């Protein structure tokens, strides 16, 4: 016999959009974030990330490099995301802030960073505990 009530559903896992043009860094960071039980979407540049978001991609956090090839850099992407998707948390990363105030968008994570530190920063931004 079937019942009308649905079983308690687990909350959906948080989704992180990793925007990084360096393939090895992107892959290692994505793997580290997946180890934290996060869903990860990877983009090779800001243009690809923006297309994903505009096509309906659901993201809780964007972790983006600032300096990338393409029509916009990470700061320009963050400006667009903040204006159109204010609910998305933002972490920007670079070896150089480029003279702009990246703190207005969220968290700045200087490069080089340890992968575990990046994951901890992401989890903190999402308000989630780190998985051991």
C-alpha cells in the first residue's frame, strides 16, 4: 500500500561554479570541492561561466580567477553576477588584485593558495561545515 507523504528529502547539495583558465588548477580545485560533497561546474573563462548562468544554470557560489583570457575578466564577471544574480556568493582569486576593490563582491583568496584552504573558504562562504 502506498502512502501520500513523501519521505524526507535531503537538502540539495550546494553547487559551485569554478572559473579558472589553468586546467590543472581548475581540475584539482574541482576535485577538492567535490570531496566536500559539493556539486561543481567548471568553466574555462568568464564568457563560458556567463553562458552557463544565462542558460539557467543554478549556482550557490562562484569561485573565479580574476585574470583570464576572453571578453571579460573575473571582476567584470563578478559585477555581472552581482547585478543579475545577487544570491550567488562570490570568491575571487588571483596573485594580484589588479588595483580593484574585490572585497565589494565577496571574499578575495590570494594565489597561490592551498586547495584545502580554498575548500574551507568555499564551505565557510556557503555556511556549511567542512567534510573531513
